[in-house]
C-alpha cells in the first residue's frame, strides 16, 4: 500500500516537472489529464490474478477443488516423466469444516531444490516449462502458485511443502504464502524433516471449496487422468473417505518427449528482430542453424540467398527490413517440418482400451493421425469413438476432451474441439445431427491433442482456441473414425434387415408347411423343420454378435467413478450453467434431429447412409 502511495507521489512530481518544462503559465489550473495521471499505477501480476481468479480456474468452490488437485497432479506427472520415474501419486481430500477442504498431493518425483521452493510455489509466472518446446502438461508457470494464492485468499492459511531430492539430502519443509503485492514468496516456516521417502514432493493446501461427484468432479478428473496415463499409479481418497486405487497398467513410461528449437515457419517478425539483436553469432548462417530446427548449412544458404543477405552478415546488424526479408525467405524456402519426437501421443491401442473401460459399446475405433505443424509448432491429433451398447440413444453424444493427456472438464462449448465435432457431417456416418450441433445418438467421442504448445483460450487451460489448422486436423481424424463407424452401422443394418425378413418368413412357416403337406402328402413336422433351417435365423443372430466388439476391458466399478450428482439441486452455478447448456443443446439436437428425420422420410432416396 505504502509503495502504491509513493508511486503516485512520484508520478505527480514527474508530471509537475513535465508541465513546467512544457511552459504552462504559473497559476493556471491543472489540465484534467494531470489529475488523472496521478492515479496511474503499475498493476502487479499477482494482484491482477487475485482479483481475476476465474481466469485461473478458481471461479466457484466446486471447480476450485478440481483445479487445485489438477495443478498439483499435472505437475507431479510432468516432473516424474521428465526424470524417467514411473509416477506414484497420492491425492487426499479431507473436509475440515463446511466449505473448507484440505488437499494433499504427494508424488515420488525428483523433488525440488531448497532455493527454488519459494518461487515455484509462491510466484506467478515462474517455471521450467514455458521456454522449453516439448509436450508437457504445464506450460505457463502459473498453475501451482495460483492454487497457493487461492488457499491464502480464501482460508488465510499457508501452503505446506515437503520435498526431498535424494536419500543423501534431508527433506525440506516450508510453510509459505504468496505476497500478492510483490508476487513473491513469504516464507513463514522452514526446517529439515524426517521423511521416509527417498525423493518426491508433498503439498498441502487448505482451500474454500465444495465437493461433489459428477462429470466435472475431482473423481472424474482423476479417473480420466488414469485412463490417459496408464503408466501412473494414482491413489485417491475423496472427502467421503472412499479410496480408489488406479494401479498402473503398464511399466513402460511413454516415449520421452524431446525438446526442439523453434521452426522458421512459426517465428514472428518482432521475435526474430529480438533474436537477431541479442544474437552472439558471428554470421547470419550460424545464427539460423543454431537457433532454428531443420536449418542445415544448405538450407541456411538458400534462406540467405532468398532474403538477399550475405550469409556472413553479422546478425545484430540486420535491420528491420532485413528481418522482414528473412521472414519472407523462410516461407519461400523449402524447409523440412520440425522433428516430431517432441510429441508423445497415447496411441490407438491404449486409447481404445481406456474407452472400453469407461463405456460399454458395440463398436470402438481409435485413430492416431501423423504429426503436423501449426505456426511452427508440431501437434498430433488422436480420436477414439465408442458406439452403441448401453449408451443413451436420444441425447447428444458424450464428448471427452484431452490436451497433452490432461482431461478438460470445463468450457466444452467454447472449445475448438467441440467446434470440430459439431462441424463434422455425422449424418454421412449414420448418426443424426442438426446443423451446428453435437450429433445425437449412442456414442462417446474422445479427442486428444498432443502439442509442444497447446493454444488454450485462458490461463485456466480449459478450452482450446479455434485455430483453423487444429480444427481441420481434428476433423480429418473424426472423419477417419467416422468412416469406420459408417461401415459398421451399414453392415449391421444390412444384417438386421435380413433378420427382419427372416422373422417375417418364419411367421408364415406353419401356413406354408400346411399347404405343402396337403399338396405333397409329406409329414408336416419335417416340412416345418426344413423351412426353419432355410431361414438361418441363428446364423444371422450369430453374425450380429460376431460383428460387435468384445469388450476385454469391461470394468463396471471403474466406469461408475465420478458418476452422479451432476443434476443435484445443490450444484454450483457454473456447473449448473454448463449442464443447463448441455441439456438445452441435447434437447435442441433431439428436436432438430426429429425434424430432420421427418424431412428425410420424404427424400430418403437422397441419402444413402441414413439409419434404417
Ligand atoms: N511436484 C513437482 N516436482 C518437481 N517440480 C515441480 C513440481 N511442481 C512444480 N514443479 C516445478 O515448478 C514449476 C512451476 O509449476 P507451475 O505449476 O506453477 O507451472 P508449470 O507447470 O510450469 O505451468 P502451468 O502454469 O501451465 O501449470 C514447474 O515448471 C516445475 O519446474
Ligand atoms: Mg503446472
């Protein structure tokens, strides 16, 4: 506060000085701008986010609980993977009082060195991932300090951190809060402690929150995380003291994502100018080769030729016009796409297995597309779908979104993934759909985007921005899976039609048999069994059964985790808004589909793929 007042005083003095040098006549009243200028102050990043908690995913108590757990678990997974450690994470949530919860997340990761503890947990925009270009869950350096800030703001209690980096080092215990005026840590307690863990980190936060099951709950987040991270073991105790153990399904860690340099096709002019001016390279050719991926000596030579700048020109002497010429040369030179070992997709098999655990369906399909590039950033789309079975037939499909293996549970309507699904023509694949809506029918669709930089719509990382390149790629993956679906639906409806005919024929067997008996004199029972054999009903039924997927991963208990409470009357306003939205979307989709059906009955001949 005092600092703020001083700032204002200083600003006032500066302005007085400016005015007198501007030669304003003494004694005249000050222009309004001078008065207004006295109020101008710099805004601290933590102050800003403290007031805009919703940008960080802390906009209501229910979501706050999920976000706090998510930030800690995502970090734990990132840290373990980066260190090649199979993750073992425990999450415990204890209800301390009404609307007060203690969240404890413990990992067996590499731990955190003592000097870094304060900044990691109590300084916004501080982290190791922002500048490293590879697929990771975290990217902004905000997540965990935002959770610590939320704890301080809502309960006034410090975060308690225990961390150890090796058996040879003691475990460090720190209690801290974030000073929002300065965006820096206030360390309240510090000591060394006994810990029967060789390495890892434990964070304890007291926060204002509310616990509820349902599709946007901590339970659902952890279950979905277990599905897309089968190499992790997660032990979870919820506030109802129910324990879930998501044991790892594989001991193999995902292929480690490699860090890459920026690709010339993704760099912007301002960034290039800055890079050039800060470069210590002696020649432009060396600068290009050392700072960008896929620039070999030959490619560097071609870029220089196309930009009409000598390859031995000093980078820090290149002008703005020169930089612009270089940007043009980047796009006119043929440069290989960036390497894609910076990505670590889930893979078709695991994706399908995960879906089988969650959904009882009759048909499953999973597609992993080859990596592609947008603005120089490699990304890769994976899609899986489960059709039929016990899923609701009359509502909109269920959409599950993931980014870098993290489930996205909020902001479905605002997400680029949803746009890709709603703008795909599902009618072509045997589903019902009205313009611009999610298709209607018994189906679950999973979309995963793996990228070195996921363009989220806000700091809370809930929805993916509407980038054309990404939407296009998701649509291609959906179309591929859709074509598989269409083949299945078509085949199935053909056999069903044959079965219907067989049933019809079967009904007339007694009459036909009787007539044949009278005509030929052969015994009626023999004719009946002969005709029944001709119908081949059993064979048709068997064909339908064979066609349907055998769910080898069936796990009813698992599928139930997180279920329920979505329509509870105590639901939080935000969740209510989402479910109201999805209800009205479902209703609209249903109504529109009905209308569509009535219409299509008139012009059936135009659409060969319509459900029979
Ligand atoms: N459990 C942990 N073990 C080891 N290092 C950690 C752990 N949690 C956080 N870190 C380190 O602290 C940094 C800051 O974490 P934070 O969650 O604030 O940001 P981030 O994960 O980099 O990005 P995002 O804001 O997108 O989550 C991380 O980049 C990581 O280096
Ligand atoms: Mg993080």
